[in-house]
């Protein structure tokens, strides 16, 4: 990795930690794309970063999660049973993986997830970075967006549901634990 990239990562992390609310979507995209190079192959961070790097995903952890979730939703609605929605990318786990990459790069700054403001800033930034990603999922129109508060993914038009349910504007599911769970 080029030293200029390491310096850019260091700068974004320092700004997140320092309370800078002027960070843009591009800052978070750059952070995630740059750490992708170092992130472990099977990590959430690598999968999330791939999702940001490529506008459309048809593989990976997030893709498998959403495909399974749509099957669960279809079964639950068809048989009138509850279903469990697990969080796709817990923000603390992502931050720990980012901190691991920072350590590998020799960057001493880290993201303090005990600080609620840092936690919220990171979650909102990651949500903005992912906002343009879509997933090609069989029998569903896929992931079409993230709610304005960044808390939920919205899945539209799941095929095979009864018409009174399939006409919903979408099914929103939590994807990233962020501001309110601590």
C-alpha cells in the first residue's frame, strides 16, 4: 500500500474520532476501499468493502444473508409465522476489523467504539457509503436502498408473496447496529 493511502486512512480515522461531521460519503468510500486491500479474506470488512467497490453484488456474505432473509420472509408470510432478522454488519465488529487493519498498517489511532459519537459517526458514514449498492437476488428486486436514518435496508417486490403483502412499499430490515443499541 502506498504511503499516501496509509496517510489518507490515518486522516479519515482521526477525523471520525475527532468529531469531524464534515466527512463526506467519498471519505468513507475511500476508507473502506483502501482498507479492503489489507482486510482478511473472509471478514465482514472485506465483504462490505467489496459491496461498496462494486455497484452490484451477486456473491459474498451480504448477498447470502439477503438471499436467506428473503427466503425466511417468504416462508414466514406464507405460513403466518414469525422470523428472526439478524444484523448483517454489527458496527462494533466492523470497527474491530478496521482497527485490526489500522494496527497492521502501523497506525496508532483507532476507532473508540465506547464513544457514542464516534460510533454514530462511523455507522452513518458506512451507511452513506453503502447507499448506492444493489444486490441481484433471485425472486426479488433486491436491495434498493437504505432508509434516510441509515438504520434499515429496504427490500422490494419479493416474488411469491400473497398480493396483499407483495404490494407493500418494501420490507425494511436492520442491517447495521449503530446509534441506539448501547
